[in-house]
């Protein structure tokens, strides 16, 4: 042959052109763009051009841009139709993932996680993100119907790395070091002690004036009670000359006052001075990560081995995660007709966590303290010279507000200081997790393949919760020790037969399979109190049995028979159909089996002979429809359940919950239509419309207490999620030394309940303009037909009256009870609830980003965003409340603009002590939930290979990376990313900002 150049290509690798020589050695390099051409899908792979469903692949390059502990967190802003929310930013926490909205109100909405072909029930934190090659998100029925009941909420397929076909071993090492800091912004609260005293004085002064006192009398009474128990703050941290008050008649701090006050209490001098509780309670955590791998492959075999270590300190003492991981993945072509392989992953983890996260009123919640504490209180007990006092146990004393500090009583969550509690208490969880799978592929004749897959997950975790005997929640019991051991074990067996055959331009691929899944969970625990010492943290180190010994076991299983037919005509027209018969032990034996299906089709228009638009490289139309069940409903809902109790040392039972024998699958019917395209060799993208209907949706219904149980579950409702998803990627420049790419995805979501059982509708409630909806309330939400499942039901704020009092709307009714209009009232208890028709679900959400490479320098930045939706800002409402029943929490600076006789042009009510309605729950605090977040920033430099090869290094890159960098929302401190189904709350563990530097080698 006269050819002088050999072109070598392989799926997922960059095409190589080499000069023909008698002997050649070619090293194939991974091509992340080409990887999109072949996707890992249900029970196999598929060419992207032939795929009829809706899926998105997140490849290695995208994963490497994210600095995450949990690999699924890398999906934020990367996949159209996918949302992540989290109200816990602690190390090892997990986000809640939703794919194309919500399928249920009472059942779980979590997607199915598949790791290397098998369901994964373990902690996703136990999978090292550095071991992951790609994640494929399956979003419609054509994509995930083969997973049956467990795939109704979408599927995330995680594929771990394997060796590239290079022939030589590849060794990689990556190390990074960084810092974790608080990413949640602080509310604009008053941080100046003097200003805070002025604000609280204003509340007291206004109250005394409202009782009829004149200005002079109110001034004297407010100053007299400013530090007392009758609405006062308990502490005075200013020194004021004898005979003078802290606050003058003009409402301002006495100019002669000096910060810091020495008090003699029981013959001992104490210095009272305020601390910044956030500075005391927070820290900068160290994050360090190391990853090492060796891989090699040839035409017969491949292997991948990795080791990884992560040390991740939280931003408060007592919260951290240490994780050691390892993975071995190998396959071997033993015979032309036989291929075998296996994959084993191991994780050793050790984590510490905080107690009472998110419980705003708990005495053990450090976040409630550091975010809500007024800026006048000391965190420490100090000697007169400012040094911290030490108790008889050698512990530096912290102020619990209980009188320990110069006899002072703090009204705000008295007798508590979770900063010291976290130093003395232990909430540790440590254990081991193993997951593995193996396969055998048998190809007896061309086109026919028989596959046997087996997989398991085993997680053993030991929990040790020790609460100190000296201070805090358990000092009265002499401390408490609790020990728990949990084991999660599951296994999955699959038998697959596939046959591919072509007849001219007609290509067929048939898959038949059987799957069995078994899940088991075990728990054993006990507790004791009255500890011998803080150092002995075992049950034998305490003497009083806590009556808390318990054990629990759970088991469930699924079984399915399925088939799929795929058709391909001349690489232009594609069709697919699937059918699965599924069983779940979560239902009564009469209702355990369900049948689910899907059909889909696609047309590559650009492959038609008549299509001659040279600027269009790909244009594909596709559509699919299918049905799936959802068994994510919990266990034993079909039968009555009882508690076993001790009845005067005799065996007894109590009724726990009412079962519903006929309870059955929630059924999801999904329709998807869309187009995929590639234009000018630079623009790729997709546009899709989906409609996802849930039938026989589970609802919880309350019953009369006389029946002996509170509620029962039944299948009574339908709900629809629909929207449009758009995904665009543009290669703006592509030269040898300069490339620039931009990506953006946009998703819309409309969620509506379309049907409720008319026999079980509880009430009719109305909007402000009188439109009625039938349904029932669910906390602060209203469940009604033609409404979103997260439609707010609140009392409506009407501003302030001429006295500066809060106003709320109430209905006016005629003698027959018909609503004839509305009027305002100052009594929140008499105001009516209204259906706001506002939902916490955003109207638009997605992500966008860009990446550049200039010579050896690379830069990337990615954003996430959402537009629309309303969330209730509960923390802001708290900071805007007048002191009622207690005092000592902080105030928002917006209160400086509250109503006064001189400032009537405001909707913030008069700031007055004992006004119980100033911060009452209403539409006043319903807040636009739009946000923009810088998800991550990466910048790096890859040294020229001519330098590194002298050191036997194929590649060397140094880089800086930042994760969860900064966000903008309607109000500083307000974070709409926390949740859709509850109010936002600053008493949750803040999300962490991580900034790291690292170096990566390849040998």
C-alpha cells in the first residue's frame, strides 16, 4: 500500500495519526469529549447518537473541577433537570438530589444510585470521587424503566475508573491541601454592644410609654429594668459613672460608658466583657487529600488499583471526617468466548459530628448560639485581669448564663454553652465499608452474550455518643454514654442474555434479564449515665442503666424480570421498547407485583440523503414514554403495627400505626420529547420537554383520636411535573495554544397536584382574592388540586396601622358564613390563613461556566443559579421579633427602620417589648428564593513535557481550587439552597467554602 499515515481510533480515546513504521508503539489518551459518544446506561452501554432516552454524562474533566467529598455533589449545576439541596454542611453530610421535580409527597423522592452496574445502598461518602470515571444521569422512562420500581425518581450511574488501552502501566499521584471556612453569610445583625443596648432600651421604652407613662418615667423605668429579670438582658458589660444610666434620654449610649466591667461576686472579682461568639465557636478547618493509582491494560486484560486518604476538618470543633479508601478493578479475556472481571472498593472512616444541628431552641446547638446570641454576652468566665478562669477539673470555664459568671443570669437559652459542650462531648462514628462486584461474560456465538453479575455492599459502623458530666445538657445525670452498632448489608444478582443481529440496514439488539436484590439492616444499642470520669467513655465507666438497651432488624427485597428490544435502521432511525415485571416486599402479597414499560424512538435527520446543511453535523429528534412504579414508601405500611411495652413489669403492647392492606405502587408515567444537535463543529446542545405524572400518590390522613391511632396511608392522588430543559456547549476558540469553551443549562419546572380523592378532602381554603381550593394543610403548606405540593399557606401581612402595630388580614363573613370581604386586625390569632399560590419550587434553575487553556495555563469557573420561588426566611423573622417572653437574642439592623412617630413611612412595626406579633409567621417573611452561586473556580499550570520528561514524569500540574465560593440572594444570610419543604434556618451547620492548592503527577 502507498499509505504513509496510520489513523488509530478507539471509543473514548483521542484519535491518533502516526507515521507507518515496521514497529509501532502508540499510547492512546482519554478524550472526555469522545466519551459522550458512548454512555453507560441501564445494564450496558449505548452510543449517544442511537440513544432514544434522556441522559446526561458528567465525565472525568468535570469531576476533577469539583472539590467534593461526596461525588454526587459534583452534579450541582452540571445536569439539566437536577437540583441539590442541603441543610447540613458538616464534613460527610449528603445533599438531597431531585431529578425532574418530585414524584411523591409522602414517599421518598431520591434517585437510585448504581455503582458499576449494581444498586448501591451504602454511604455515598465512602466512594472516593477520584476513583470515578463518569456519572450518567438517567431522567426519563426510556432510560431507567429497566430498573423498575427503584428507578422511578431517576437513576445516577456511577462508573469507576479502569485502565486505558496503553500497554504500559500508568502511575498517578495527586495531593492537595486547603482550608475550610464558613460559606453561609451572616445576617446583618447588630454587632455593636452599645447599639444593641440602645435597641433593647427602645423596645422597653416604647412598652412603658404604651402603658401611659410619660417620657421621663418611661426612661427611668427602662433603664432600671434594662438588666433585670423583667424583660431585661441580665448582663451589663459597660462601666458607667456612679449616679448615671447606661442609656440617655435621647435613647443613645451614655458617652461616659466604657466597655468592660469588673464585678465582685462572693468575694471574687470577675471581668464582664462581650465576646464574638462566632469567632470563639468557629475555626478554620484543614482539608488534606492524597490519591495514588496504578493502572495498565492490553488486548487481554486490564487493572486499576488506587489508594486515597481524606482528612477534612469542619469549621467547628467536634466535627471532622477522616477517610481511607482503596479500590481494585480488573478484567481478563480468558478465552475468545469468555471474559471475567471484578471490582472491590474499601473505605475506613472516622467522623465526629455535632448534636442538635438545626434545632434552633436546643441548648446543644452551637449554630443557634453563634448566629443568634446578642453581642453583649461573654463566652468565657474571666478573672479581673481578663484571664480565663479554670475550674477544679482543669477546664477553662465558659459562661453558661446560669449564674456561674458573677451571678449573672442570661435570659437567652440559659444554662447552656454548646461551644464548651462540643469540646468535652464526643459524637463519634467509625467503621468499615466494602462494596464489590464480579461478572462473567460468555459469548458462545457471534452476537450472543450471556452475563452473570453479582454485587454486594457491607457497612459496619460503631457510634459512640459521650456527653460530659460537668456542664451542659447532661450534667444533672452525671454524664451519659451511648453505644450503637449498625450493619447494612445487601446483595444483587443479575442474569442477562443479549443478542445482536443485523439484516442489511436493519439492526436488532435484544436483552432479557432477571434481577434479585436483598437488603438487610441491623442495629444494637445501649446507654448508661453517671460516669466515673470524663476519660472513661465506655458503658462500663458509668453505673446507672439508662433503660435504653435496644436492637432492631429490617429486611426487604425486590425481584424483577425484564426485557428490552432496540432497533436501528441504517444508523438513521432508532427505536427501543422495554418491559419489566417487578415485585417488592414492601407491599401486601396481593399487591407486590407490578408491570412497567417504555417505548422510545429517535431520528438522525442529518443522516438523510436529502439533508445537505453542511453546518449541521448532527440533528436528532427523539421521543419516549413509559411507566414505572415507586416502592420508596417505607416498610410494613400494609399491616397494623404495635409497640411492645413494659406495663408494670408485665408484657404489654400499644398500637403504633394503622395499616392499609390495599396500599400499592405509586405509578410514574413519563413522556419526553426533544432534539440534540451539533452546529458548525463548535456548538452542541439539546432541548427537551418532559411531563411526569404520578398516579395513586400516597397521602397520610388523620383520624379521630378515639380510634387509637393518629393517621393512616392510602393511594389517593395524582401529581404532574413538567418542564423544559436546555443544554448548550460552545467552543469559542480552538487552536493549538488557546481554547475557550462556554456551557450553560437552563431548566424549568412546574409542579401541580392534579387530583385528590373527593371523599377525603378535608377543607376548602381561599386565596386573598377569594379563589377557593379543596385540600388540606400540611404544616405551612396547603395540599390542593391545581396547586404545587409546596404552596405556602400563611396569614397575610397588611403593614402597620397609625400606631405602628402589625396588621393582618381576616375574612368578613355574612350571617350564612359566606365570605363577603376582608378587613385588618392587630390580633394575629384572629387573622385568617390564605393560600398564597406561591411555591418554594423555583421557576428556572441550572448552571453555567467557562474554561480556558492558554499554553500550559488552565482556568475554569462554574456557577449554579435559580430564579423564582418563595421561601420563608425564618431566621430573619426571628431577628425582626420584639422581645416577648425572653430576651438576649440578636436583632437585625432593619429594625433601625422600624415605625416611630417620626418614621411612619415603613412597613416594619413599632419595636416594642411584649409585642408577640411583631415577628409572627406571615407573608411578611416570604422571600424571593432566587440565588446565584459561584460553585467552583480552578486555575492550574501544566509544565511543558520537555521539562518533566527529564525527570521521568509524563505530566506535572500545579493548581489552586475553590469550592462553594460565594453566593448572592435576596438577603445576606438567607440561603435558599437549604430545602424546599421547610423554612430556611441559620441554625443548621453552614455550608463550607474550601480553598486548596495541589500538585498532580503522572508517570
